[in-house]
C-alpha cells in the first residue's frame, strides 16, 4: 500500500523527477511526458464519469484503475531487470486489453455500421468520451515514440491502442446507439 504523508518534497524544484526505479530524469523527458499524458487521460475519464451511470461508470472506473497500472508500468524503466527487482514492477498484461476487446465487441454489436466520419459531440458523455479518445491517442503516440528509444512493455502500447477504440465505440453507444452521432458533412461550409 502506498502511504503519502507529505505531498510536497521539494526534490523536483530544479526540474527533475524520480522514476519508479529511483533514477532522476528531467521532467520534460519523453518517459515522463508519456506517463504524464496517461495521468491526463485518467483525469479526462474522471470528467466523463460525471455523466456516466451504471455499467458504463463501472467500466470507466476499471479503466481508471488500469491507467494507474499503465502509469506505474511506464514510470519503471529497465524491463530487463524486472526479475531481479526487490519489488517486481507492475506491468500491463494482455488480459487487460482482452477485456477491452470483449467490451468493444459487445457495444459494437448493437450499432449500425458507420457511413460517415463522426464529429465529437452529441450527448455530454459522448463528447467527454471523444475527448478521452483523443488524449488516449496522444498517450499512445508518445508511448510508441518512447519505444523507439527505450525498452517498454508492448502490452502498454496495445492497451492504449485498444482503449482509444473503446472510447470511440462507447461514445457512439452514448449517442443513442449511434442515432444521435454528429456526422461530418464534407465541404459543407465552402
């Protein structure tokens, strides 16, 4: 269990922060930017939950917990040392992505096929889920970029990729099963 008795430590005042393995890096490092964006995504999911209820809220709560797992995974470099670590680091697993895929398939089964691109909007929850989708895509791009420079858990990238799909499909469901989707009309304002 994590215990935080003091919130400020002053150790980051010079522009550095500690990773999960204790190494100090610049706060603008790509790794910190990637897991910071995952944290931002978690906050957008929290905003979406203000408009959700029932099963959807439960699903979003599960996703928020997954995002903390993902942040813990990304903040801990040196994957090759995982087996030797005193406390094995938390890593994303394929099962977390499989759960998303099962939920996507269930939600998508009731939707009509898309015949146009969708503009973010519609219901309040749908609009927030579209925002979650775009932040998830940014987190994915940053994580993929990080993977070109350092070893990361492949399950982290896969999860982010599937999560943005989950947000898209859930946004459609929350727009009256897609019937209230806001459709793009190409060239409508020329």
